[in-house]
C-alpha cells in the first residue's frame, strides 16, 4: 500500500466542491495533507510511547476505509487525530500548508480533519494484515512494525513522482529531516 492507495479512498471531487477549488487543486492538497499526516505519524512512531499510542488508536479504526462523500467522514474525530499527530505544531503546519502556491484556496485546517480518519483506517487495515499470525515469529510490539508500515506508505507513494517534494515539505514542516 502506498500514498496513492490513500488518495484513491478520498472523495477528491467532493472535497473540491466543499472547499470551492478545482479537483486538481484538491488532489494536490490531499497529496500534501496525506503526506504530512503520514510524516507526523512516522515521527510519533519513532518512540516506543508514540508507537504504542498509535497502535491503540489504530485499533479503533480497523475496518474503516475511504468515504464516498465528505459528509460521511467523522470530522470531529479527524480533528482529534490531527491534534494528536501534529501536537503543538498543528497551527504552524496548517498555516504553512495553507500558504502553498500549489494549493491556493485550500484551508488545511479544514482539510486535515477530513483526511485523518481515512488515513488511520487504511493504516489500521494494513497493520492488521501485516500483524496477522504467520509462520514466522516476528515481534509485534515496538516502533518497528508501525513505523515500517508508515514509512512504506511515505516511500512508496507520491514521493517518487514528486522528486523529493514530500520529503522536503515534511522536513520544512517538522523542522528537520523526514
């Protein structure tokens, strides 16, 4: 699964209509917003405490996936997810994303709560399939499992077509390297 898989689960046309922008601008914003959420999750998963918190949150989102319309998404839950992922940097990150010329007209403070439940549901489902009992004795706890899945999403998705753009964006938003 890659960032592109997440993008296929998001109602881009409905987001464009709700936010009053073209579908192309909405898609670009969804790509950036999804990458930022994944980057924040990866950063949080780099510690044992953060990884455990993510694993607990993912259990609540198993079985959930995309949505046909924005109104089908629990944006209140999405706002809580965004707050947990971005923490004290939430306002700074959403402001920096909103200033982007590529996504003019997008309010990321409104977009990220739409994306967050979808991202969590897809990661939860990917995590469930990766951590299902198997013939190999793989450790299930620790930051590696969740971090590896999230890292795979970041590395396997739009980053390859963006020429490092997502990595640069994440580094700039989170004050360092991806």
